[in-house]
């Protein structure tokens, strides 16, 4: 397989530091505006998907990855508070029992990341077992299922915008929460499947999505 970069992150206010989530090689970092890249070897999952930096705490970095086949895998959600030098996989980053199929919990994967622009302590991540939410900069996590009438499945991407509105897309199409993930309203017209979603910075009801 190839060496695609699935996700990029910049440090707000610093045009030199960037992070890249690579398809099979883990997470990379540049401190010279992309001229040279260093592999962050302490991020153990290699099949990475997304990476984001918290604008209020620029040394706090979130990375997501697919299940890598390892026993007691650290795949899914990983957090660094020192600019990528070391990483943790919080115990609460593992989905709780019975929220989704056992195989999904035993083989954790996580995908798109979004940080609330107004309240950076609130971080939302799409996973293979619903949406993972942190309200303390990634120290602890809780999981919610946007479709509670059936087991949680893949939420491929999430965007938080305009006063905490949360939009997600995935295997159950598009859903929206206006109360921080407590309840969800399904949208219409967006196919299910692997997707990417974002919001217009100027109009809270204008969303753009790619589904394939």
C-alpha cells in the first residue's frame, strides 16, 4: 500500500509547526514549515487517520487510527500534551460495553476529529462505536450513539461549529446535535458510508460533505 497523508494539522499562530497523519507510517511532525519531517515514534498505532491541535493548548495534539491487529491494541484515540513527544491512550477512550458490537470494541478505530472553536475543552471524535466526547481537553472520554435504537456503528467525521452545533456523518448518514451530543436529529439526503463533513464559517446551516 502507499504513503498517503490522510490528515494534516497546523498550530494556530505558528506557521512553522505542522503534523501529518499518514496511511501506514503513523504521525509525522515538521517544525520548519514542512521542509523536514520527523516521525513521532512514540505514537504506536501506525494506521493513522486524522490529527488535530488544540488552539488553546498548542502542545495538546489528538490523533486517530484504525485497528492495527495488535493484541491489546492502542489504536483509536491517542492524546499528547507535549507536542507529540509522548502519547497516552486514556482508559476511557475505549468504548463501553454493549454500546456497539463486541468486535468493534475489541478492535477500536477512530476517524475524524473536531474541536469546539468557542470552547476548546470540548473535543468530538468519530469512531467505529459512535461519537467519543471529551469536555476536559482529552483527559477523559465518554461515548454516545447518535442512533440509540440500534447498536452504534461508524461515525466517519464530525464538525463542531457556531455555538456548539455538532454535525456528524457516517454509516447512518447525517445527524445533528445542538446540546453537546445529548440528543440527535437525523438529516436527510446524505448517503451513508465513508465521508467528510465541514461547515461554512459564515452560515451555520450551510454544510459541505463528500461521501464515497
